[in-house]
C-alpha cells in the first residue's frame, strides 16, 4: 500500500504545471480545477489507509478543495469522521491551505428534524459535522437542496446566521431549481452574504445547467462547481462489457445499475472510441468536457482509487475540443 504514515506534504504541490486554479465568481478566491469528493469511497465501509492515500495524493498534487456532506459514507456521517481522522493525524498544519465544505438538506438522522432545509436542520447538522471533522469552521457551507417545503427565507436566514457565527466563511447552494435559486441568491445578497458558489450535477449525460443555471451564475457572479463528471462511472469504459462486481453499479448502487441500458452502452461505446482517437481515457475526456465551460470553477471528482484520480487529473491538460469533436459529441448525446 503506497501511503505515508507520517505525512510530509509535497513541497512542489503548488509548482507550475501541478494544478490549475480558477477564480470563483466575483470573489478573489480560487478553486482547483479538480476538487476531491467524499460522497462514496471514504466511508466507514472503506479501508482507512486507502482513503488516506487518496487524500495525501490529492493534496500533494495541488488539490485544495475537499467536498463533504453530513450524510456521506456509508454509513451517514462516516466520511466526515474519516476526514476528521485524516485531518487530525496529518493535515492540521495545512488547515489554512484547505477549502473544506459540507452540506445539509438530505436525510441524515431519525425523526422529524433529520431531513430537509429547516433552520433547525442546517444549524444542528453543521455543529455535528464540525465535531466529526475536528474543525472549528468550514470554508463553504451548502444548503444541499431546495426541499420544496421550507420557506426560502428560513433556509437563507439560517445561512446568513451561520456566516455571522463564524462557523462558515462562505455559503453555497446546491440542487436548487433556477426559479428558487434566484430569490435565494437575492435574499442572501440583500444581507451582504454573497453566495460564493452553486454546486450542480453537470456531465455529458446531464446537461441541465446549460439551460439556465450557467446564465444565472454569470449574472450573479457566482462560481459553479460540477459534480459527478463521469456520472458515477457510467462515462468510463468499465460498463462496456457487463457490470464488474467491484464497480459502484455492481456493488453498491441499484439505481445506477438500472441506468445501464443497451442504448446507454451504445452511446458510451461511441464516446469511448472518440476518447481513444484523442489518446485519452473516456473518464479523462468526459472530465475535460466539463472543464471546457468557463462557468465551471471546479469539477468534483469521486475516484475510488489513486489510479483513477491520476487518470482523471490528466483532464486538466487535455487538448481543447475541436469544432468537429464537439459536433460528434453532440450528435452522440442527442
Ligand atoms: N451536491 C450534491 O448533491 C452531490 C451529489 C453527488 C456528488 N456530489 C459530490 O461530487 C463528488 C463526485 O461525485 P461522484 O462520486 O458521482 O463522481 P464521479 O467521478 O462521476 O464518479 C465516481 C466513480 O466513477 C468511477 N471513476 C471515477 N474516475 C474514474 C476513472 N478515472 N476511471 C475509471 N473509473 C472512474 C469510480 O467508479 P467505481 O467505484 O465503479 O470504480 C468512482 O467511484 C462526490 O464525492 C460529492 O463530493 C455532490
């Protein structure tokens, strides 16, 4: 196992060519083109040393942004605990170099207050997240979703108060339909808490942000961080000949498995051929495709292994897409 027991950060982690950073909307804050996501692969069910190997590899290669949420695992909360252990053992000295995020809004604990975007949920959950992560504050706290029930004003005022309390430096929003996002952003702006960033799913198979969110981000001068660049593994070559047992669809997610239809496999095969012509893996091409948009500040990758991370990181140096390649991709994705 290639991991460091006593971690000494790579002195060249910010050297030219290691990582590229993009400015986040109106702020001077920059984010790395690749952030490391903790949704899967860092939970209590995973091997701690493998999580540490990924975390140290990421930090050693200029990844400064680590994306968490209260319920990442499994089980819920355990990805934050893994982060907290890695942080306490290895990264305390680097806290000021890190952008650590967490979120609340989806199902987390039992009972009537353990889910949704109420003030009770957001504030209680953040306090518990900080304990699990061994942190005094997070850099970005997200409202994880518009829940369809809580008034926007209640959720946004909780975010304002969280910033005022010092427990989060910035706030962000995730999974909001655009007609709810606009009043939410305006509520925050009116209280001098400019939302730094929006987090949305954006990849070759999920292009919704192109329709509305990107325009609003530009208008409001917010960053956009794109999650699931390879759609949980669908945009890789791994499902071209069946479902491997060690894959996410094979071992963990029935919902993902249900998306693997013959039509999807056909599309992915064509994309895989195009990636091969470009001299890239499909994961690399799919990640580069997300990064081609100037509205995207950072792509949150979710590698299971260090090797997958190494592969995805190459997307930063992919050749720009030619007009003909863009046309072929649009044709395949129709
Ligand atoms: N705001 C939200 O609601 C929300 C929702 C989802 C995700 N997120 C964030 O976004 C992060 C990333 O999401 P995600 O896990 O869906 O990302 P993803 O990168 O699209 O999918 C990760 C999975 O794809 C496969 N994979 C990744 N890179 C690969 C490579 N280079 N070669 C081969 N296979 C590769 C692996 O599958 P196998 O395990 O099968 O090998 C891995 O487990 C999350 O950790 C989280 O931080 C946020």
